[in-house]
């Protein structure tokens, strides 16, 4: 997606060779016009998959997931929870997920009543790095016995290997911007 | 907002007299059709305020904030962060916020470059209980020297006092459903 790549080049900041900071438009301040175009693009790519629900993980995936839903007939969005709150009664699917930028490991949870074998799920997230969050969400879809239509990612950092892990399992992956390296202070797209 | 009240009565669950569980449509699974109508309603109520940015807090406020932005000319949405990530370089406004349902205290942060004296801010959140999160966000708006147009809340639990604190400071508060009690397993609206 050319518009997104241009925005990454103009407003993204490389912190070393591993971390791409895009908090001015994607995951702290959110440019809703850009997110609308990203949502439209995901909706076009998955429009024939009869998606019944979108699954994401708090917090940065929620904006893209909700706007994509508006373009896909307003299917429900579920965001996996990273912390247990006193309002979380009932039974949950769970998966352990390690955060690359926070250095923490969380048990992410989805209430069992929200996904079942009758569902076709689209997983959405803002970043794909080592594939930890995506693997956790894929595990939850599998535990629920639902069909997985694919994984939709805004920015994939290809050199961290998460994308290969997903495609090696035969799962469809759609990434709108694929960064193949950030060496010497420059961002290179595939 | 009648549609929202009906949905709370049909799908909300009271956990004791303090906690209202609405995770099937608002803050775990999200009914995007309902959120679109909520966003429209907030946009109508604040359409003459020349809002330049919407401020919310991760995670449950993000969906409502983003959909409201789509109805308010796609103004940028900023969500305050609860955890510090390695990608958070630069200077931040900060405020301490206690979570009612999680029993934790977090320092919430907003990058200083995203809000300034030229902004008119609309604060949006899913719940208003004791007013901890709203107070933190109001403090951040004040630290930035921005104008605060008001606070827009999906569900206010009036009996926990957060709404009174905001209105006593002369700040405009718009709550779409105001719960005045949850005694004896019944939800009563004002």
C-alpha cells in the first residue's frame, strides 16, 4: 500500500535496527483518515471470505480492527485481553504472548462464548515482528474450532521472521507494508 | 440514548452492586453497529465545538473514540498509554490512574508533541465510575495547555461519584446511559 509506505518513510523513526516507531500516526496518535484507507484495503482483500468476526489484541490493533469491520458489514470485533479484570467472569481461551517492545509475557484471553466452530475469523494487528501476538491469536482461533480466513497486518518487519512462521503453516498473510531491513538508518521495503 | 439502555438491560450483567459487565458488546467483544450509533451521537453533541483531537485511554475507549472521529471529520485520536514500551522515546505528559476493576495504579502517558495550546480536546471513554481515568486525562489536557471541550462517556455509574467530580469543576459531561443504582440485581437508569 503505497500511501502507507510513504507515511512510514516521512513520519516513522527507526530506533536502532529492530524497532520502528510510528506512534505519530498508528499506535499512540492515530490518523483516522489513514486507518480508514487501511480498513478499506483489508476489506477488499478479504471481501469474499464471509468473515463473521474480527479478532485482534489490545491495544494497538483495536483501531484498525474496528474501522475494517465498518467496511466488512459491521461484523463484531473481539480484542484479546492482556490483563485479568474483576469483571472477567466465565471461561476463557488463553495463550501466552511475549511483547517485543515491552519485554513482558502476558496470558491473553478471549471469552469462550464469543468464538465457536460456526465462525470464520480474520485476525488483524498493527505490527508483525517475531509473530508472538499472531501465534497467540491463531492458537485461540484453533482452540475455538473456528475457521481462520487469514492474518491482516499493517506493518510487517520481515527480517524478524514472524511472517515466515505464519505462511509456513499454510495460513494466508496480508501485510500492507513489508519492511525487509532498517540498516544504517534507512527503511527498506520488500 | 434509548438503544444503548435497552442493550444494557438485555445483555449487561451486574456483578454485585458495583460492577456492570458489558463485555459482550462494548469492551471485549464490540458491536460495531452500536458503536457507530454511539459515535454519531457524540459527534452531534459536540459538532459545534471545533474539536481538533480526541483523547482516550487504552484499551476500551479506543473503539468509540475512533468511530466518533470518523463522524467528526477524522480528527486524530490519541490514546494514553498505560505501560512504558521501548519505542516510547521523547517527553511525555503523565498522570496516575487507579483502575477500579483491575485494582492497579498506572502512570498513563501522552507524548508531549501530540497536544498543545492550539488544540480543543474531546475526552472519550467507555465507562465513568469513580472518575479516576477521566481525571488523569483532564490533567493531561491541562498540562498541555489545551482547551477541553468536554468529556463523552458511554456508560456512567452515577452512584460512584465520578460524574459529580467532573461537573463540579465546570467541565461539560455527556453520558449516553446513566446508571443510578444496581441494587437487588436490577439496573436503574436516571
